[in-house]
C-alpha cells in the first residue's frame, strides 16, 4: 500500500465494541498495532485496563471527557501517518478494501476527507454522505412527515441516495462514524471543534474543510459495518435527540442553515 493508516477510535464505556473493532483491523492487516490509537475518554470504568489487556494497540487515557471531538483530536495528535482513519467503536471491517484509499488520496491532492460506505450488519447501506442541512431537512428527518409521499423525495435527496451508483463523489458532509482524513487538512482547520460535545462535530468539520479549499467526498463499496441503531432519530424528545438539538443550536450559531434545500428554492 502507498500509505500506512493510523486509526483513531474514541472509547466511552464500550470496551467490548472497541476490542471487536480493533481485532477486525488486526485480522485484516489494515494497520500496525502501534498505529491503532484508542482514546479512552475518561469512562470512569475499567475500559482502559480491559482494552489494553485484550488487544495489541496504543491506548491513550484522556484526563477528562471533553466530548467526542476532543477525543478524536487527542488521537490524531498521536498519529504518525499522512492519513488517519477515524472510527466509532461500534464498527468493524470484513475485508481490507479500505487500504485502497491510499491511491485515492495520492491521485487527488485536494481531497481532505473521504467517507466510507457504511453498512448495517445485514448489508443495508446507511447512506452516510449528505447534502447541507436545511431546516426543512431537519424537520423531515425527525418527524413522520419525512416518510410521506411529499417529504420522502426531499429526504432521499438529502441522503444523496442516487450518488452511490458510480465511483467516488463529492458530498457536503459525511457521517463521522467512519472516515479517512488527510492529517495536513485536519491540522489546517485545527481539528474538531470542541464546543460540540456530541453530534454535529462531523458536519462542522466538513464545512470548515470545504471553506478552506479541501474536497469532501465519499466512496462506494469500501465497506465499513456499523452495528448501531440510530438513537437520536427514534423519538423527537429522546435524550439523544435532545443532545442532537443542542448541537444543532451550536452549529446554527456558527453556520447559516437555510429554510429550504437549494433544489426547492
């Protein structure tokens, strides 16, 4: 491979998931053990010792939990490679196709961040690349209106469902569940904004990368399994949804969110 990858995984009270994720990468030879960096984000349990004793990787202990973005920043600081693969603990690989990203970044020097093809364990695509949010998109994604005949095409456009049929494509942002970032680009925009404790830090990072002249894109068929149910989208008034709404407020103070998607104006 033309690049070695560093891996950053932020653990918060999910040691079993983190261990499974690390084992999948070691099994497929995706990264060397010393380049797999687990940030133990002050879980307050035995995660640090459990992970360190179960798998061969670098485990970094955060002094306090300052949020997911702060954990990623701490991990990227430890990285020694040009490309950094950032993963949620509830992910794993079934092959080594992700090693192909080295050539993609070599051929596209303006590419700053590349999202992977997220799949649920049953193979269903998660549609992890998105267009910029509008207020209408947010309402449709969080209510039954998005499943109605009128709202469904708008949601599909936001999810960029038609874009996955060919090769690599440009997106406004990609989900932070699994992406590769060029370390020079990440450092140029000073990493993730730690004003976001949880949620929206991935959207904000992509916005700032694009404003700085870097391309954000997604690639079909380099698959990452995401074994997760989307808690923040199940109920409008759930605890996770409340955290997401709080993050949206922070995002809206930084960036403009239009009322309607561009296609409807």
